């Protein structure tokens, strides 16, 4: 799936700073942001259709059935664009569906069906500084940032390969 990043230079800078963090810091930052603004986000993200919600839930359900260690590996693989079946499935999704999938993962972390961030986990100073900058963005900018962050993840579907 081809991805076009927003033209907003502030959003681009935030996405690039996020992507420079190591994979576990990226995952933790996403969790801390969800904890901060999760109640403001509805499962039906702006522009989401019923179909995209069902697709995101289908992929989420595949992940939910795995062990916590496998769930963490899948999340890391998505960020690192490792070529796996789930990563290819994810890579073929639309940007809004990808955002919904990560929202469902965060919800799963909150209710214990997805591996949680350890209770004593602390963000690095670099991650904490980025978190503070993200908190200063408007809600619309935050949603655009999240979409721009999750959109390029996953692997490209291979030509001729069925998903």
C-alpha cells in the first residue's frame, strides 16, 4: 500500500523523532500517549468505515490469540517492517485501518489480552521530551501524527502472494 505523509513539517519532525527511538521505546511511547489521550479517541477514528473496523478487528483477533511474547514480537516486527504474514496483512491495510488496529492493541493492553508495558517502565529522557511535545499538539494534529507514524509500518505484500 502506498503511503503519503502529511505536508505539516511539525508532524513530520515528530514522526521522524519517534522513528529514531529504539523499537521498545517506540512501543512504550505509543502506550503512554494512549494512556494520556485514549479516552478522547473513539474506536471509530475519523474517516473509518465499518469495513475498516471489521478488518482491524480481524487482524487484532489473530494477535490476541497468541502468547504475550509472540504479541510483542509481532509489534516489533511491524515497526521494523519484518516480512511475516501478519506484517504483510498489516501492510496491505489502509492508513485509518492501521490506526484502528493500534487502538485495539492499546485497548487489549489495558484489559490484559495484549502484553502490557511493565508497571515500572519509565520512558527515556528522549522519549519523555517527545511525549511532552506531542501533548502540546492539538487533538487533530495528534491523530495525524499517529496515522503518519503507523502508516509506513508492516511489510509490502509480495506480488502474486495471497494474503
